[in-house]
C-alpha cells in the first residue's frame, strides 16, 4: 500500500500577520524579493510562493529570516522566524541591527563571533548592503550613551541564571589563555582584564599592518569569543563597564577591518555596525566617529561614493568641533575620498583643504586617542594622493604619493604598498611607463607575501590601466615578472 505524504498544517501565525500588516500575497513576495536584493540574493518569489507558505510549506535557506524582517519593518516590532510559524535559520541581516540596549548588543555581537569562529563559511560570503548603513548611522547620531552598563554581582545562592553560558564545541580550536578555567559569566572584570584587551588589540593591529588582515583574523575572532564575551557577561561597575565596552568596540572594529581586507565585505559591515553600537555603550563619541570613518572607507573601496560621503558627514556632525584637530583632519579626508570616487572635483578639493587646515592646527603635545595616532602627515599625504588619482590629477597624485612613502614607517607595509600602486598609476598617467611598471612589479611582489585581498585588488586595478599599453616592451616585462610570481 502506498504511503501518503504527511499532511501539512496551515500556517495560521503567518496568515494572521499578513492580515495585520495589510499585505497581499503578491505584495509580501515582492517585499521579500526586494529585501533579498539588498543582501545580494536573487530570490524571485511570487504570490504562489506565499500561498504555499500559508499551506504549511517551509521556505528554505535564509528566506524565513527575510520574511520576518519584512514584517518587522512594516509593523515596527522585532519578530523572529518562529513568530511567523517558520523554521529558524541563520539570518542574512543578523548583525546589521543597532541594538536597543547594551545587553542586546552583547547578544548580537557575540553571536557574530561564534558563527565566524566556527565553520559558517557562508557568513563570509554575505554581500555588502548599502541600505544597511542608513539605520545604524542615524541611530548613532541621534542616540545617547546608555544610562547604565554596570552588571552587579549575581545572587550568592547562584540563582542568577545561565544567560550567556558557553557551550563547548568538539574540535573547535581555543585560543590559549591565562586563567581559562576561571573565566565565565559572573566573574568580576578587573582593570588588568581590560589592559589585556588593549594589548591584544595592539598586537593584532601590528600584524594586520605588516602582513594583511588574513594573517591572524581568525585568531582575533576566537579571542573575542573566548575572552571578550565572558568579560561582557561578567560583573563590573559603571566605570569599568564603559572601559570594557570601549576596548571590545576597538577589537570588534579591528575584526571588521581584517574581514574587509580579505574581501568578506558583508561580514565586515556587520562588525562595523556592532562596533559602533558598542562605542555608544562605552559613551565614546569620538571612537564612534572613527568607526563611521572606517565604514566610509569600505564604501569608497566598493565604489559607493555617495554613502561614503554621508557616513563621513554623520561622523563629523556627531563628534562636533570639540574633537582634536587630528581627528577632524581624519574625518574631512575621509569625506574627500568619497567625493573623489564620485569625481566631484570642487567638493573633494574643499574637503582636502579642511583636512589640511585641521592638521596644521594640531600641536605636537596634543593628547590624542590611541586610535588616531596613525593619522599623521604620511597618512594625510596618502589621502591626497588617492583623491588626486581618482580625479585624474596625475602630477599632484605623484607628488603626494612620493611624500607619503618618504614619511611612512616601514611597519605599515600594506599602506606603503597601496601608496606605491597609486604612485605607479600616477606615473602611468604622466606617460612614464617604465617607472610605472617597475613600481607596480615591486608592489605585486609584496602583495604575494601578504594575506590581503585589497593588496591584490590594487595591483589588478593598475593592470587594467595598463591595457591600452599592452604591446609595449615595459608592459610585457611587467607581465612576465608577475607571471613568475604565480
């Protein structure tokens, strides 16, 4: 006797929400498709698809999370896939939320760390979402530091619950650490713990600058999961809590920066959004502006000039005129890069002039936050060189690139590589083909020694510029040298 397929149960939860939202079946399908496009997905659902869902069929992959987000946007409240009677999955938008509370921020960012440190390779393939920049930057601009971040000691009888307890996963590598057996929810966070977070940040920054983001990115994410998360779920007072959130924001931004460097752009975007939220919990407005500047740089790299300009301006508005002159110079130079990508000569030149004036106003004895100390005359010259290159102003680009290379410390190997390729492009624009190819060949050699997708992309961009000269002897020599590198 032939067995009948199991009878599906109509999804009454979904039907009720469709009625509440006032959607037609076709309207819901269209909104899911549009949200999918924001995340780089070509879904192509229609009203028949929604009919199937209402009859009990479960959509696959990330679709349940997308449907939940469509309803959340319409109804103004957060909904999960389970609230819609759908199976839960890894949401493609997870991490783009700007959390309402510090506790929620910890939940979101720790979820990212756990997924990223595991075998969730799809997380690193999620597309960058320009539309996902709007809400976090707006919420940061109009938001205020959280009133309270302290976590008191749990009750002595141990009834404080198990929120945040970690579950070990067989086979998952764990970063070696001191006092590993002591760390866990409820442990009091000390000044030494926060100093350790800061020291680890300096270590990973040095590795990133010299060898590229892919060199130790995974180790950084595991450190965040196994060290920072238990601290955030530990106990601490207000002052210690603010410092803890600040240190964790810095490491989370760095995790995003290294992800960006290996071209995991959607993941990097999510780390940046969460670093922005953690900086709000820290009450560190200037650092939040730096995170926005980082987001702007990523947008420039991906060709989203308008979004890059908007992020830079939000950062400027949010930090105000009280920021140190060097920070103001940094933010104006980031805005200039956005205008440069858009080919807006006048606006780019005006932003560069503001950056230069701010830098001139800085004094050697000015107290700077640790994250702003990299922005010096070498970095400013580098920003000028990039802008002039994008505006096809080759002579000015070459002059500023040469100055940056003269001033830049050897430890910033990747930045020097970028600047050398900019100089090569400028030499090419000036008709100095032999010099351009020699500079680019040196850069290509260095790129093979780094774990940096951006380094390779810089070299490939130069090679596209070489195409009109492909039959020249210097170009053939360059291609032979690059081919020998594999």
